[in-house]
C-alpha cells in the first residue's frame, strides 16, 4: 500500500505537529517511498512501506556504521497508514547509479573500502545463511542451501507466482533451468565463510559525494554468506550502466585485492556462481513483475556468463 504525499503530510503533522516541515518526495523504491523533511530544523528522511523488517534491518546495520561504511541512523520506527514507517538521518550526495565514468573512477577506492568494512562486520551471535531477520537469524543451515533455494525453495512471499509467470512467458523456463542446473553443480564447491552481504548495492542504494561514499542504504535484502557475492553483484549488473563501459570492474577488483593482499581463493568460480544466482533471482523477480523485456535480457545475460561469452 503506497502513501500519497498528502497522507505523509497529514501523518507528520499528527505525529510531530509543527516541529516537522513540509516533506518532499525523494524517491519511490520497489518496497517503500522516501520523503525528506526537517524536524526541529534537523534534516531527516521518513520512509513508508509494508515491510517493517526492512526498516528493522536498517536499524541493526546502523549500529555497525563506520567512517568507511556510513549508514544513516534510524531514529524512530512504527506503524502508519501505509503499514509502517522509519525516520532516519538524511544522507547527502548523488546516487552511485547516476555517476559518469570520471565520477565512478573517483569513488572506487571508497567503494572498495566500504565493501571491506561490510566483510569485516562481526557475525558472532547470529545464525544461519541467506536472508536474515532483524534478530540475526537466517533460515538455511549452509550457504549452498541458501543459494539453491532460488530454484528449490518455496517462493518468496513478496514474489508469489513467479514460477508460473516465468513458465508461461515468451522467455520460458528453459534458460532458468539451464543456469540453475549449473548453479547446483557449482554451489557444492562454494566456501563456508559467513559474512554480511548487502546484495543490492546498486538500485540507488549508495550515495556518494565526489570521492566519498556518504551513505549505504536499504539493507532489507541483506544476507549471511560469502562476502564475494557483493563483488559479483557489481559485475553482473555492470553492463546496465553504459557510462561505465570503459571501466573494467573485474580488473579494478583484482587491483584492489592485490594491493591489500586479499585475493580471494578460487575467485573466478565463486564470482561466476554468484552471478548465476543473481541472474536467477532477477529472472524470478522480472517474471513476478511481468517485465518481459528485462526478463529476456537477464535470461540471455545469465546464459552468456555461463558459457563464457561475456
């Protein structure tokens, strides 16, 4: 359930009275809307949506923010007409997605530092693999099981009916099944390491200011598993950003890993495995949303990766 601008104004007036300024729409995401406003002169953001666990996970992650990994603090969460709301500090900058080549090259060191900071977050006191709850519990006993749930597990409640939609689409289930068969083979060899993974570091979830990362947003899709998954995320989606086509992101990752003496073991196999998983998740989502052009493109790209043609 979306919340109109008028309803947001009414909610802020009811909730905060004259302490709150008129809100301005910042953006509409897949699962929530964000509005900028001021409270007692302090710049804040209110997000409204139907999934309170996403906001709760943001609150969990804001507790481990650092200079290398800036995450806006959550100041308040609760219920509203749209279902739920969260008020947070406001991050400033431009979205990573909107950078040109020069801007992306300038921010790469800070982006890699942010990924390193995510990889070193302490996961003791948490359990499981895959999409984790605000309590720090994920549903799968192994990373392999979490990866294979994309095809073998129950449908995500947020994307019901995707299998039937995929099967009846012009693209069909064939490309999915081929990539999933390869994933089943490769997943058996994936490492058992357990780190926090953001797993959505594009889609307007990173703010930057020149060479600095100023905010890492929206941890609703965060998982426990192999930290290299976030690198695979960039590699899979890189062709969607033609402004960055002259940047070899794979080579940039390797340059960073070598400089920090942290070249991942069996990195080629791991990156390919996770890109297949990302492609399969994307096909499921596009089928659910009836985005047939995007479905065809992601199905084709995933098979091209599998067959070494990209």
